[in-house]
């Protein structure tokens, strides 16, 4: 689900940063969760939120929040999981699991906005076509210096030529930039997804220093 | 929520206490000597408070605990942080 916030004082943000959203119940109980910024433009901040049915915060943001409601947010936050244009001319491999695509979409958009010609590739693992975030935006960004490879873990779109199932070490190897090209790699998704993928990348011969991860929690 | 996160999630809490947000800074573990960005720590988000552990040896690096009118910040497991000039 896409949540669009009007934040007139938003200072702009680098690609990959997040906000902390804090909810306060009438009895004073507070819950804070982090959400990556998908895009921001002149005081308008877009988040992509996956509802976890037994969650404390995400069902509220997906189901209860109405246009005009006020939310407490803190950000932009984070100085590690960032992509900056012109920082390096090494190719960039993005690897997303589920809502982990949100900050990676921000990086791909920043890369296009800067007309940066370093090679970008995204591998995006997602349950079904209905679970894809920013499909149109990603399609619009695709071109000679940015490609997207989808991995459907439960159900693929009609006419899909590939296999359906979880990402494996072998499919990761065949869809990502080879280790000898020394890509900088950004991995984002649930904690288990991020750790599994990072371990495979090391197995495949990438250097730990080149792998940046952001863990969202969960299984 | 018992699944650990990583040090990226500390940015909000630390940005209130330290300038600049230090999650990208290299810090050294007092126990094993590993030097790594704070963002790479293992973070337990409701321990209570946020508890960051070394990804190499599991030693507690830092903790941030909110009380009513104060925030307690412990950096007892960090022997050095490299600050930009
Ligand atoms: C830096 C950072 C950026 C994030 N950005 C985003 C984002 O852009 N979009 C987004 O949807 N989420 C994002 N998250 C995850 C988000 O902060 C929350 O953890 C998530 O929305 C669950 O919160 P909740 O209160 O609904 O669930 P909780 O009440 O915290 O948890 C409910 C149950 O769901 C499980 N669970 C918790 N997190 C996940 C998860 N990520 N996947 C699967 N199961 C989980 C828990 O183990 C628990 O069993 C980010 C997390 C971090 C640390
Ligand atoms: Zn250690």
C-alpha cells in the first residue's frame, strides 16, 4: 500500500533513507516503526507499506489512516544504506525481497534523475504479481542502464516464461552482476531474506565490504 | 517482535542524541576488536529499548532505553568511534 504524506517542511532526502513513524494511543502508549522513503518531491513523501496481519502498526497505516489525519514522523534518517550519484562508477546490484524494494526503488529513481550512467540491476523477489510495489515506476525507469528481474515465489503473471519459486543461490548467480565486475550491492527485505541473500553473495565470491544490507525484521 | 534488525534502525534514536547520525560511522567492539559501521550491528528492537550487539562476537555494543523524562544511552561495548572532521 502506498501512503502519501504532506510534509511542508521536508528537507528532501537521499535515496535509501527512512522515516520513523510514531503512533500514540489515547492512553499514552507509543509504538515506533521505520519506513523507507520511496520518493519525495517538494514536501510530498511517499512510503510503501506492507500490511502484516498480526502487526501493531502496519495494519493501522494500511487500513485506518484517512486523508487529513496527522502522523508523527521523524526523518529523513540513515547515513549507511544510501546511494549517492557520482559516488563511484562501479556497477550497482539491487536485491529486494517484498517491501524491501522501497528504498531500492528510491535509488533507481535517483540514478535516473541524475542521468548517472553506471549500470544498475534490480532483482526483485515477490510473492505474486499483486504484491509488486511500484511496477509502473520501475518499468518507466528501465532502460540501457537499469534492468529489473522479477522472481515470483508463489504465482507468476499469465504468460510468464520463467519458473515460480523462491530465489536460490543459483538463480541469484544467474541474474546478478558477476563478482569479477565488483558491483556494489544493496540488499533489503525481511531479516531472513537479507541474511540468506548476503550469505549466498559471499559464497559466490563477492566481498563483504561490497554488500550493504538493511533488515526489516520478520521471518 | 523478536526478530533482530540491524543498526539502520538506530538512526532515529541516535539522531536525537548525537550529531551527525552515526549509523554510517566505524566503531570498534571492546570485546573482539572488530571495526564495522554501526549500521551493521545486530539490533534487538524491544529488549526493552534498543540493544545493539556485535555481529562478529555478539557482545553488547550499545543500548538506548527511553524512560519517562530521560533517554539512557550506553555505549559500553564500543571502545572507539571514528568521527568525521
Ligand atoms: C530501516 C527500516 C526500514 C523499513 N522500511 C519498511 C518499508 O518501507 N515498508 C514496510 O512495509 N516495512 C518497512 N520496515 C518494517 C517496518 O518497520 C515494521 O517492522 C513492519 O511494518 C511491521 O510492523 P508492525 O508493527 O505491523 O508489526 P509488529 O507488531 O512489529 O510485528 C508483527 C509480526 O510480524 C512479524 N514481522 C515484523 N516485521 C516483519 C517484516 N518486515 N516482514 C515479515 N514479518 C514481520 C513480527 O515478527 C511479528 O510476528 C522497515 C524496517 C526498518 C528497520
Ligand atoms: Zn565483537
